[in-house]
């Protein structure tokens, strides 16, 4: 029963004890007893499922084979299941657009199907399955009717309509007891939502994970997300072709939780929890050594963390937040980038960046150890205290457990606790909301910033390549504006009416080592203009260049698949010394042609967080949403890694030779940039020698067993990446 026949004044949103809704509207789940009409072992023994196939309602449980409960002649569009105190089934369903319920009438001991007048969406549940509450429990039938959100209950023989929330429209997704013992209604309601029912505008993280897990068939009581109801998800775009694990992984990174499976249930546990036990040195299994510790190298830790996200305050444009480790003892230049394709307020994204930076430094230590049978209750994601033999205590989060006989072999990581995962208030940069001042239709501009090597010799400068294209037929051109002071002032970079050929990938492009000749992989893309195939000779002469992600590639063949979709084959990966990692579905794809514009920048702009506006012709600066872009690496003036480094000895002389890597011209007639300043040799004994000209150097009187690496030097960016080392 519902006390006072009304909703509570304070919302307590938690995971349902059992998620009653299935992947399809005609699938349903509910906890129940050992068998139909048998309550002898209680009503919370096992999970029962109901599905509808061609009008037949099929019911089963873990220990009960599937059987036909009943059938109807019409088309069933939704169904829901519950049980009364005697384990008799209660089913609500919509047949031919009419809501109905099948119930046991105790007055004449018969099963009846009754129509529910005016109901558009209906679900049911037994409100409390605890043994101590069975005599007080009720079957609740909730529905959307003309009066709003209504319910009827078993004790009234479903004859009395009670209105919980007037004016509600939409669809009831599920109803049931949540883990804080509140009866909870989950409703998708696009309109007519009064203030008391606005919960679905910002769904809890747990509800999003439940929805994603259901796509993989994890429904009913197979998933535990009870830890994930304090965080909100403001919007998440999920590609229909990506796996569920790929969709959940970015959420886990952003919100700090880990998946773990035990007791036949997949659980998602938040980080920052308190230790549940203390393990002492004497508890360790006698291995050699009893506990292994490994520490992450300082030069592998990031000095900066960048988080890109969709900013709701900036019209859902891309924004970036940054966290820097400011210490004169930090020597690393490594940076970590997190790209989230979901909506985060700027302050939340900034807090994530700061948390991840703290986590990298506070969780450097890894552990391996083994425990005896007394510790078999531990599971991955548990946090423990470890007391060493000297009395010092370390906090460890268990990541993996392998069990052999009575011994548990554990791997763990130092846990930062609330110092990392607790509340954080980091400085953030919000985008200004767009203001529309232009009447009529103006073609929106898509803009992509390509921080890649120089693709045309005449652009041998410091800068970025910009690709723009209209998103509608109304587009007639664009004025691209740059700001270096967080959007206070903008300066025109260029204007163009020539659209770039661009789009995105529709299939995964797997990692590749790169090469000079076509490989066997293919990738499907969707573009705004047609693509064309070329001969092998043209391909090897540099034709059909494109950028996917941040990698420059070439493709020989483009096969039209319809609807602006193309299958590219004859791919040459990793052109212009770019990396060729795996690129997921939805990665940007830009053809290198006359539509690209090179924007020259000044040296002091390296490290600047730009605000960039692509102001469509006919639009204004104020109504254009800015793009946040951190110019953190000057790729256009980064020298390439020298190849074929050799070292040999001639008497006491140490002779080094290498192949230089000019970045301009063609392979048969390549030449260096005007900013090229020679090569730098670094020896393993600490000596460094700069060689302004040539590709050989002799070091007299060099010590034995000496290793050398070679860097290209650039006047703007300094050292390029190191070559493979050579020893003599």
C-alpha cells in the first residue's frame, strides 16, 4: 500500500531491488517463490521472467521450465508481471492499444481479464516481498490515465482509482521497491511534467548504466548499480554500432567506478570507499617475496590532464578543462587527454581533470601478494589496509583475484581514497551561451582543427590546418575567428567559401604499424561530397590523402555504398610520420584538398587555449558557439625521427651515422624545413653533441659500451622524437 495515497515530499532515487522492465516492452521480470501457486518458501526466492510471443504469455524461473501462462488473440505491445501473497500471477498488458490486467478474483476463485479504461501505459509490482511484510504487502498497478499518474491496488480488488500526480503524460518504464525501501516510479515523460516529477530531466548515472547493460541482455537482478545514484548524466550520445563495454568505459573514467562480477551479478562499484579489512604481514602466504611492489616511473606520469566535453552552458559545444601539476620537481612533459562524448558542466569536467591528475600521482604503487582461505571473502574493487612488518599501513584497492585451491593471488593498486575521489572544486572555464540575433535560416558551419604535419610545402610555418564545411544547403561561406584571451576578444584568421570534404568513420580502423604500400584493412566513412578512386601509380605519387583522427592516410579505392557512405581500401597508414592507432566509429575524416586552410600562428601561441568561432556568412559573432582548442603541441614544426642509426668503432673513435628525415618535397627529392637546425646526438654517458650539417659524426676517445640516440632539431620546437638507439 502507499501511505496517505500520495508521493513522498522528498525524492530518494535508488536502484530498484529488481529491475522489472526487460529489453523489449513485452519482456518483464519479478522476484517470486519456488513455483506458481506455492508460497511455501516465500516470495523472494528466485527471479521469474515473462515474455510474449504471438499472443502467448510465456513464464519461467531459474528452477521452473517455461510454460504458457495464457494467450490473447490481439497484438500485445507491453506487459508487466507481479505475484500475490499465494504466488498467483498478476499480469498487466496492452492488447491492440487497450490496457488490461489478468488477476485472481477471490470472491469467486476465478482468473479474470479486465479492461482498464483510458489507460495508455501500465505497469505493476508487488510492493514489498520481505517475509515480515507479506501480510501488509499489495500488488500495485500503476498507469497513465486521463487524470495523470494513477494507481489501483490489490486490497481494493483494483476498483478504486487513486491519482498520484495530475497532468502526467508519457510512458511508465517500471515501478517497484528501491533499495531504500521506497516505491519508485520511472516515467519517460516528454511533456506535462510538474515540478515534483522532473527527475528524468537529469537521470542518475545508475539508470544510464542500467539502460546500457540491458542492451547486452543484463536485466532483472543480474546487475548492481546501487553505488551510482549520486551522480547525474546530463546527456550521452551512444553509437548504435559500438559495444556496451565501449559505451560504459568513458562513464567509468569520468565518474570513477569499476565493474566487477561475483555471485552471478555484475556490479559497478564507486571508488573512494573505506577499507573493509586490515591484512597484516603475518597473514600473507609465504612467497618469495611475500609482497611485490612496483612503482610507476615518474617520467610516465602526466604533468597535465585535459578533459574535453560537451558544455551545456555553451549550447552543447565542445569545451576543454585542464589540470596542471605545478612543481619544480616535475620533469615529465607527458600529457593525458580524456575525450567524453557526453554532456558535462564545465565545473564537473574540471573536477574530473583534477581528480585524474591526483590519482596518477597518489596511486603509483602496484602490489602482488597471496592470502589464505580466511580471506576468500575479498572481491575485486574491495579496499583493504595492509600493515607491513614495520607497522606502517598502506591502503590497497584490489584489482584482480585468482584462486587456486585455498590460496587467493591478488593484484592491487594504491588507493587514493577521499583525497582523490572525494569532493573537489577545481577552476573551470565555461563557454558563453550563443545569442541568436539573425532572422531566417543561416547554414551552420562544421569546423575541424587538424594539428598535423605540414601537408603543403608553401605552408612551412608554425600553424594549424582548418577544415570547414556547411551543414545545410544554406551555407555560403564562413569567417573563422580566433581568441587567445578566453573569448574576450576575437581576431579574424581567414574567410573561405570553399567547403572541405569531411565526415566520420562508420567502422573501426584497427591499429597498424604504417608503411609505404597499401595494406589489407578497409574503413567505411560517410562524407558530405563524393570520393574517387585512383590508380596505384597515382596513390604512390601522393594522391588521395586524408586525415582520420590525427593520422594522415592515403586510400586507393572508394566504393560507394549509398547514402553518402563509402568503403575505402588500399590504405597506406601513418603518412607524414603520424601514428596509426585504432580509430573507433565516429572518428572524424577529412580529405586533403584545396578546401583546407592553413592558419599561421605565432610562437608564443604554443600552449594557448584558443576559443575559435566559425561565423557562417549571414550570422554574427555573438550567436556563434565557440570551440575550445588547446594548442599544446606544434606538430607542423616537429622534426621527424631519424632512421637507420648505426654506431661503430675505429680505434678509440666512435662513429655515428644516420638517415635524416626531411619533411618537405617528395621522397625522391626531399628537403628540410627552413626552421631545421640539424641533429642532436645524446650519448648514454650524458654527453650531448649538436651536428648542424650532415648525417655523420665522429666522437674521439669515447668510452666502451656507449649507446647513442639521434634527434632532429627545429628552431621553434627544439628536439623531435628520438631515434632507435645504437650501441658500440
